[in-house]
């Protein structure tokens, strides 16, 4: 069971705070709703104490002492947005809501950001505008959705939608990372194995070859030179490796380099299709979240273009943005680009005609997210045996470079 810190107002008007254990946050909400009007429920970072009940001891004089080394995660921001949405729906004043979530933010940076947002709101700023001052925690999409919700009087729904959008984006990013963990570990282990053979094993045979006056094959001599470079000049090798890494990082920071790499990657069979599906899923999900939050379609298309990450999709959405301003429909414009799947274009056209564009986009985004996830698993399952075969071939080549001269020794004997 997980531990949660709660705050609720009893029927007699008294505010209660404390800790409760439950299987999930929904169960905790139901249990606390029987006691009164729930203001906030926040998952604790660490297991709560053995008792479940209200806090009796005073708060620590330094509440950030145990959080100094913790960094703000996306999950922390999502929790804040969800709790703000719950409190907004319950009619809690925004100032009090921000003060409550800042006390249970989870990290010093997030706590400081929330207190700054609270001060700006007290000073007359809108919540979305105040959150824009902290772009590392509250992205542009979330701020836009919250700002529109404030203007339309649906702040609670906007906060929930922003949290859901961030959660789904983080989930997709997590799936990609988790799928690449095993291939990355396999690659590192294989690379270290090759380096160990070249640097530690192969040099043991060098003296034998010299004593027997045997000229090693070209492949063996090349591997020997490579091993000597690592063994005799470790600092130089390490420095060159660091320089290459830094240079690659600097190059990747350039927009033209990233675009060139993406264009090349898109031409790779299977991999290119996966990259396109992930990018399209991210863009359509963003478009669905923004249109669902009543943000103008023209502005939503610009955000979708920015988060897509692919030049072809970016151009398609920006072209559609221009066409919309000239009186054309989104479906017609995207159909002319011939980039998006025909089924998706038809759904968009139907959504425009029936006035249900946001829910249909959301359904399409979910389907594409599932397709991208399935394609990702297929690519990883295909990549693993290929990597094993390649690394086996490399290790076999090194083994042959050692065995071949030994055959020459045996012939002389």
C-alpha cells in the first residue's frame, strides 16, 4: 500500500491534515470524501510512519532539508497539476491551493517555483502567465491549456488535461527508453569484450610471433596497432574519445545537423517507419489535447508542428495552418500533403464536419500510440539478434587473427 498526505475540510468547517494508506490515490480519495470535502491528496516520497492519522507534531523547521539532493521529475509536476485541478474543482482559492501544493511539491526547485507562482498570482498575474516564468517545469503546451481554461472558467478541467498530456508524453518517452535499455547494455558489454580481447589477450601472442619470426597477417597487425594505441597511450585515447563525444554533442545541438540525421534515419528500413510513427503520435496527441482545451486550431497546429521533430511533419502542419487562415479545412490541407495516413485524414475530415474533432483526434492519437509501441517492440526484437550476430562476427574475426598465425607456427614445427 502507498502512503498519501491529505488535507480536507470536515462538515463543521475544520481543516484536517495527515497521512493515510491506500492501494491507490482513487481509493484514498473515496475514503477521505466520507470525512469531508477533500482539498488535496499528495503521494509521499517516502513511506509514511506506522500510524495513519492526522499530524500532531509540528512541521520541521527546515522542510527542504531532506530534499536537497532531489531533482524535479515530470511525475512531480504532474502530481502538482492534478492536485491543483482537484482543489480548483472543490472551490479552494487559488492562493491557498498553490500554498498547499508547494508544501508537498517533492523537490526544492519545484517548491521554489510554486511559491514564486503564488506570489505572481497574488500580484495580479494569471496562473498560466505565472507558470510561463518556469519553462523547465511547466511547458508551453501546459501553460497555454491552463491559460485558455482560466479565460473560459474551466481551470480545473484545464489543469487535469495538462497533467494528462504531460503524463502521456512521459509514458511514450519512457517506453522508448525502456525498450532501448537492453540493446544498450548488450552493445556496451560487447564493446568492452572486444576492447579486452584486443588490449589484453592479443598482446600476449605478440612476443611468440616475434620469437618464431612469423609475419602476422594484415588483420592481425591492424588489431595489434589498435591495441597498442589503447595500451601505450591511454590518456591520449581517453582525451580523443572525450573530444569526439563533446564534438558530437555540439554538432547535435545544431538544427541543420539534427535535420540531416533525421532525414538519413528516415531512409533506414523499419527504423524510419518507427521514427515517423512516434513523431506523428506525439504531434496528433498534442493537437488533440490543445483542441480539447478549446485552443484555436491555428495555434494548435503550430504547437503540433514544433513537437513533431520531423521536417516533413512540421512543414505539413505549418502548411495546414496557412491554409486554415485562407478558409480551407484541415482535412483538405493535410490530404494534399500526402504524408499523413489516409485513415487519419478521413477521421479529421469527419471530426470537422460533425464538430467532434477533439475526441476523434484523441482516439486517433491513442491508436497511433499503440501502433508506435508495437512497432518499437518489433524493431527492438529485430535489432537484438542482429547485434548479437554482428558482435559475434567481430569477436570471431579477432579470434581468427590470433589463430591464423598459430597455424603458421604449427606448420614450422
